[in-house]
C-alpha cells in the first residue's frame, strides 16, 4: 500500500569516498530510490516510521558508522501527490541515443522506423531519462545489446533499462529490485511497453550468488551507487559468460578510475564510456584469463 506521505531524508556525506557506503546503508534500511546529487548529497524517501525521533537517531548512528564520521542528516515530509508532480515537471520526450527515445505517457511522439520508443510513468521509483546517469546507461546499452541476448538489469527501478534492452532485441531480461514500489512501477511500465515477453521482474535483493545462479549471462546493466556496484563485482563476474559485457552507471566522474581499478582483478576491462553533467558510465568486458588469483 502506497502511503499518503513520505519521509524525505537528505544525507550530507563529508567524505566523497564514503558516499557509496552511506548509500548502501540507506538501501539496507529500506530507503526508496536513493539519488546522489552532483555534490555528493544523498536524497531518498522512507515510508513513515512509527517513532520518527527514534528512527532518525538510529539511522544517523548507522550512517555515521558507515561513513566513519558524522553525516549531516536532515528530513522533511513530502506528500505522495507532490512527489508525483515533481517528476512530471519538464518531463517531455527525450531522444537519448541513436535509436532510443523516452517519453511520458501523456506526451508520446510518433514512432520512428527502426527506433525504440519507451513510454514511462515512474511512480515512486528512480530511473527516468531526466537524470544524466540514466541517459549515459541507455546510450551504452544501445551499443552493447545484441538480438537474443540474455541480460540482467540490477536495481531496475522504473524498469527503463530492462525495457530498452528488450526493445533492442534482448531475448530475456532479468530485472531485479528489492524495492516493492519500484517493482510495481516497473511491472506497469513493462506492460505498457509490451515488453513482458522478454522482461521478468524479480522483487529481491541481488546477491553475488543470485547472479552466479543465472550464469551464463551475455550482459548485465546496473545503474546504482558506486559502493553497491563494487560489492557486486564478484557476482557480475560469476554471472557473465566469458566475453560478456557489464554496463555500470550511477558513478560520479571522479569515481570512474577507482571503479575500473576495483573491477580489474575480476577480469573486467573498460571498452567504452559515456559522461554527462558530472556523471559517468562505462561498458566493461569480462576478459577470459585476465582475473587475478
């Protein structure tokens, strides 16, 4: 059941290296759609807790522990209707890549031959073409997806990457998210885009074991926080077939080098990248025989 209002939490992380750790802790506590701003501030939403002071005190303590220093925490109430109006503002059709156009359901342009048109109603989930990290990921997907490919979309949110992959010809897309509101939005969007023949929505927390259980995948897409991406590297490597691709997004430009460094021991080599408004995305290949150990 969707609440009539949300607890909006803003976390100011003093150390950029700890942003991913704090984001991961927010997700662990049940945060909805953690969005990292260009200044490193994290904004997210929680269903209304029973005891707000106790919830915020416990959350602040946990975030401080994750960051290793004090996290500046603030909060406010946001009515659900106001949140819906916020993402509608200025959201019109967007030509994201050579083939992909994203449009809201109330402003759909004519379909173009050979193109992929995605109509989207985000609901209470992250992932629209308004955000640079999503646009970067879509552009890289346009180049990576091959007809018949078996793909996983980790942290699917609205389902936009999964729908794009299906439109580009993927044979099966495992779209997973541990947020029930995100999964609900994704199911609506998948049906609206007639992508249910290829996209499977899985409401679950993605683990390395879950990814490995679906080996061999041709590709994996993940538009989530850097700390979560790094933690899932063993799973990405275990789930992909040799030579498979990994598209990651949701990283700040200054985090790209660190992620490539962390990915190298698992056999991942950077093959392509994209950047916009301070955000960075990369396509990596799993190179057989290149993993350390």
